[in-house]
């Protein structure tokens, strides 16, 4: 077991170098943004495919733009244990959310190939095309295609330039009519394991490197529109105003208040006032609402009270309210046996009683669970920061995660 | 005086038709937006120049992109009475704010030319290039160039695409180094008269058509930035969040509260959260603040309290606050003699005791007053609505405004 003690800095350095390489593939000169089906997505897929090939995997891009690779097990054609994460980013992103999990998976497969161990299953690595939903608002498009939970209504989703998802598929060289080709038969995968930065401060506060994920919080996302009436800022007295922005501002504050009260996590991440003239009363405000919690019931109660508050505010201010659900995922439990394998992997790095807690963030496993059991390994990140350029990990933690993830894969083999 | 009774629908119809023609010159297919130094500005200037020529004016475009025309008085080269308004719009604009004043001025000059009356001054018409400040945030750029109050710091202002004002001048075919050529010597203008829709409900509520403007409210505009820290919506607990949008929302509400309390007019017309991901806590919010009032002292006290509230909120939430003043105009009084001429003009339409009140909105006269006395005629608009496609005027009111404005010009001649 000497390979599994933390401290193999060479592999960790390679992974961190590759995170930097991927971070250089951005649609913005000043910050990292790489969205679904963009030219940068193309470039990143090609680079990841090269690394997969170098690691000894056979590679392909599936019908939904997910970059895939495979190493056969002790005989060809066995069901596969799928490892991976996603390759897309939020705007002004950090360089570890998603990418690190893809690169760790590639490295684990290479290590196992080089070790000569024959596994009773194939290993596959996937770099999911879209987890964040930055471009089309609807998250997990890559893993939903793979898991056969695609909805043809999504073809009409548009990005900020008015390009539909169907058009973006074609621009990327994909055929929307063939997206179902990305669907994996349930029996073809024995499970899905993902390593991801924690995106929270629990590990750092506890001075621990790695954790077992127990469940992934359910999230609901809404596109909210508040409609008032535009008018000249100077000429419209307050008693005649229907200012959509003052109304929306009340709701942003209400989201925070209700979330704290109900122990759920509510965020308005996107908000814009229209028409947007300095001297024009906002006639319309569009904002996003993301609500998530460990328990779906709390989240849904919070949503009910938010809607009630919005309707009361709109009645008082003469405004219109619309909230369209654009994403819904209920809480997902990690598989007990795969969780045990993750815990065994962490134990192999010396932490025999690893922390175990729920993921506040959504992950591709929420879609993959429809066709295979899932589990996740969390890795400490600095200050709990993610979705920000300050995202950072320690090299030693990456080395530990690599060892733990490899040991977890071998543990799955042993327990079968 | 039979020409001056309300009801000359032919001229009013022509003016309204031309408002429709100008409204068709838009950078957006779905709504009217025509900003400073845009291709649409070029097209509108050319059309207005044609109408000026047809009305018998000699025309030129000045060094700041203002479209000008002139009819000589009883002898060539006399100082001029300047009539006009602006030709730019807010986003999703109505079709009368600005344009109507330009078209009324052209029609008044044509009527006087056709009448054969010889005036002791020349008449000039101006279609100011930028009054709203939509593109560069800084309003009155056209009239400030004409009045010699240009500030070379403005060349560095940028539009939403990062184009500087200097570059926009060049793209329009203007030479930034020559902008001072637009400056009018104080002695060259005897005054400035403008007709504008009221942009408020006072005339409609009083069932009156026209009003004398007594003063133009002073306004101050700020670009406000609230700085927090972006982070993953799921992974960042509330006690670690520095959410710039929740903080900004408190301030939007505070602007409304303070404005009502102090009888001033405060508006946040533009607000956007960055980076703008659905599942990312906003790390930065940028918004505009427009504060105006009849009395500068009230406005400035309101600003002081807003700043205090912002600093308190930011200290409480761990946010940063910056407010950069991008525009400042103190209240401007209309000239008594020119106000009398406007009142005489309205009286000529049968309303011998016209309403007189202050303009809540800013106007080009605020800049022109630096080189010449100013006065304004207000025209009723439907519901007090402006800066919105629902902006509307009655044809009979336009006819009355045309008669009153012509009579006002003749009254200036009589009183000299």
C-alpha cells in the first residue's frame, strides 16, 4: 500500500499544471469563463482527450459533447465504473471546480493501468460538457444526456445572444437528433465516483483534507420577472411609480431572511434592471433564484413563503410577478457501498475516521444516479471559496485526494 | 393673430408624422433606442437636416454632432434666438421626448419665414446630439459642447462595449480635437427656447395643455459600486457571505425611503449583479443613482444620508462602497423676460393665465444657460408618461404648442 500514502507530489504537480492549462482556455481575456458548446469547450475537450490518450484510455466525444475515455478491465466489454466531473465553468471562475475532478480521474486510471492490476470492471472517465448551466440556465445538461433524462423542451432554451441550445449543438458539430446516443444503458455502468473541491469551509475549519459526501442537496432554480412601468425618473412622482427594481430589491432581501429562518440556502445570483437608462424608472427586473437545502420539504416551504411575499409586495406596489422554474433536482443520497469505498480510500491515506457531510452544491451525480449508484470524495479548498478566481487547493491535499480516489476504486473492486 | 389659435391640424399632423419617421430610426428592431454618435444618430441628423432645408434654413452639423439650421433676421449676421431640443433617446423610448421639440422649432421657423415677418434677430434650430446620456452616462454632451462647458476628461468615458467617447467621435466622422469649434460665443445667441413634453402628470391632472417652466431641477448622478466576494451559492454559509446584491438591494430601498422623506426625487435606473451566474453569490453590483429636487440643498442632504446609510450597511455586511459622481447640474432658473414671452405665447392660444411650475427633468437649457438666457414651454403628455413607448400627445395639444411657440418667438421680437 506504499503507493497510497499522501505525498506523491509529482502526480499532484502534473494535475495542478493541467488545471492551469485548462484555466487558460477562456472566452474572456481577463477571467476564466468556459461555457457549454463554445469554441473554448471544443479546445478543452481536445486537450482532455489528448491527456486521456496519453494515460492509456481510448477516447471519444459522445453525442452530447461529453469527452469520454475508457480503459478495459480484466476482459473487454465489462460494465464500467465511471469516474469524472465537469469541464465547464461559471463566469469569472476558479480553476479547480470540475476540472480537478476530471484530471484526478485520468491520473487514477493511468496509475491503475501502470500498476498492472486487473479490475473486474472497466474504468471510464468523463468530462461532462455542462454542469453549471452558465450558458443556457439549465444545469447538468451533459450528465442528463448521459443518464437518459434529456428533455426535448430544452432545445428551445436560449443563451444571452439568443442562440438556442439546438443551434449551439449544430455549431459545435453535434446533431440534436442524435443526442439520445449519449444515453448509457443502466447495466453498462456499475457506479459513478467523483472527486470535487468542497466549495465550503467545513474541512478547513476541522483541519481535515478529505471527506465522504453523504448526499447532494436538492436545488430548485427560477427565472423571476418583476414587471412595473418604465417612466422618466424626474417626471414621475412616487405615488405614480411602478418601480420594478425597488420591488425586486425587497424580494432579494426576503430571500436572505427566509433562507436564514428555514436553514436553507437561497441565492439571487443574477439580476438586471430594464430598460437600464440612468434616468428611467425600471419597468422590468429579471433575476434568478436558487434555493437548496438538505431536506426538500424545508426548501419547498421557503419557496412557498417567498412566493407569498412576492405576491403581497406586487399587490402593494402595483407590480406583476412571474417565477418560471428552470431547474429542479431533489436531494440525492449517495450509495452506501460506494460511500464505504470512498471512506476506505480516505482511510488508506491515514485518516481512518473521515468526516462525512452533505453537499450544499449540486453535482453531476444528481443526474447519473438515474442509471447508476453514485458517491463522492470532497477535497479541502482554501476559505471554502469557489466560483471565484481565488479558488485554491493545497498540492499535498491533491496528492492525498489522488491516493484516496485510487484506493477507493480498488476498494470497489475488492468488495465486489 | 388668427394664425395663432389652436387647431392648425395640418402642421400638427406633419409634426406627428415626422415623430413617427424619427421613431423608425432605431438601433433595436423591437423598440426605440437611438444613442449619441450611433449610425442611427447619423441617419436622424440627415433626415432633420433635410426637413430644415425644406423649411428654408441653411444647415450644418457642428463639431459635436449637433444638427443646426439658421434663418437670417432682417439683416444677415444678427445674433440668433436658438430654438430646439435633443434627438437622442433612452433605451425603449417614447417618440416625443426631444424629437417633438426639434420638429416644433423647425415648423415655427418655417411659419415665420412664410409669414414674411422680419425679426430683429436670426432664428436658429438645434437638434442636440446627446441629452439623455444613455451611451456614455454623462448627459447633455451636445449642449455642453455648444455652451463651451466641455470637459476633456470626458474623452475617456466608455460605452457598454468599451468604446471611448473619443473613438465614437472619430467613428462618427468628427475630430475630437475640434470639438471646441461647436462652442457659441455668448453674444452670438440672445436666448434659447425649448418646447418639451411635461414628462409628468401636472398638466393632465389640471386639464390644461401648456405651461411655463419656472426652473429646471438640479440633478446629480452617481455610478455606485458595491463590492463583496463571489462564491458558490451552495457552499458558502450565510455567516461567510459577502453578497453585494443583498447589500445593494438595501440601498435601492433606502433611496426610495429617503427621497420620499425629503421631497426629492431619487431613482436607481440601472443595476446589474456580477459575475451573474445563477449559482454564484454576487461579488459586485454596479448601479446608477439619480438624485434631483427643486432645491439643491434638499438633494444634497438626501445624498449625505444615503452615503451614511451605505457606509453603515457595508460595515455591517463586510462590503465595499464607492460612489463616483458622473454628472452634476445645479438647479437653473428660467429667464424672466423669456418666461414672459412663453406666457404671452400660451396666452395667444386662449389660456391667459397659464400654469407655471418647475421641471423635475433635466433639459439642454441647463447647459445653454451658461451662454444665454433660457426658457421653456411644457406640453401635456398622456398619463405623465415618458421614457417609455407609451409616451403620447394629443394632436390638438401639438397644434396649440406650435401656435404658442411661434407667438412666443414673436413676443421676444416685440419686447426687444
